C-alpha cells in the first residue's frame, strides 16, 4: 500500500513539474516567434533564429532586460539569484519578497 501511495505521489509531482516546464516553454516559443515576426524573418533565416532563440537559456536578469516574469518563473529565478548572492534567513526572505513583487530578479532595486 505504501509503495502504491508513493508511486501515485511521484507521478503527481512529475506531472506538475512537466506542466510548469511546458508553460515556460510555450511562453518562450511565443516570445521567440514574436521576435522573428518583428524582424520579418522567413525561410531558413527564421528557422535558424528560432532554433537559437529557443536554445538560449539566458534569463532576463543575465541579459539586463527588465522583463517581468510569470509567477512560476519568477519564483525559480528569484530563489536562484538569492542563493547566488549567498543570502540566508531574514535577508533571503526579504530578498524573495522584494524579488517576487518586482516579478523577477532583473527588476529588484
């Protein structure tokens, strides 16, 4: 019984993580598609641009872009940025609060 319950919990968590990844990937696809459209790229140029754009893993904070992130992406990006800054305890909590209100580490003042 415990094994069945454990398997059900693992399956549920896996599906949740997969859905979050799919949402982020869809957002990235929309952004890249819009950029390609703005540049009026067609054919092989568009394919190359889309490939490079989708492979790019640079978050908004690394590029200096002041783009607001969706809540799930902001949570991960803020946590990662706080960890990289070596914040702990109350400092980490305050940073996370400020970061989530700003919708991403690139927007924290």
